[in-house]
């Protein structure tokens, strides 16, 4: 059986260092401590180390208990730099309804590449990329109103 003082120290270190999982194994015991979220209560699973024939039989029995108490961590989505709207207006991806969009996902852009038009007070303003890279995401649809500073495109810098 694990010493409760050791267990409390492990949980304290885990919280202090913002860890979500801690797994410690030695010849006598195995301790796994998991926290599903930042402010969640830690969960502790302790089991003696058994021979190789018994260990696989215990793993399926423990899996539902672990899964029931923990949600899968959300995948971390990479946040890429954005081309933002320099003004309030209406976004247009193309020069006209029958024209091809200025750029699309996968397009290479340079600082002087026109990426869209924004209509403000009956004037169409060309918006330049002002950066170099590859368009990874188009965040606005044609004809949609946009705000100052609103991200329009995500660019992977080159």
C-alpha cells in the first residue's frame, strides 16, 4: 500500500507544476495520478506490480473506471497569425460575383498581394496581405459584415 504522505506530496507537486498526469513505477508498486482539467480533483490509481501474465488481465478492468472519471483532453489547435480587417465594412472575396476569389486556402501571398475587398461608405478598399505565407484558413464569407480588427484569414508564415 502506498504511503499517504507520499501520495499527498505527489498531488501537491502535480498541482504546483500544472501537470495533468503522473505515472510512477518501481518494483513494488505502480501509481498513476491524473487530472482531467485545470481545476479538477486529481484521481489516483495504484496497483501492485504483478507478473506479466496478470498485468494484461487487469488493464481492461481498470480502463472503464479511468474513462468514466475523465474526459479526453481537447486537441490543441495551432493558432496561426491572421490578416485582420483594417476597417468596418462588408467583406468581398472577389472583385465581382462572377469573378474568382483573390485568394483561397493554399494560396501563396506576399506583402503586396490583394486578399479581398472591404466596402465602406460605398467605396471598395483593396486589402493587402502585408505578410508572406500560405493561406491556411478563410474565416469570412463574401457579403458578410466585418469589424475593425476581425480576423479574415489565417496565414502560415513562410
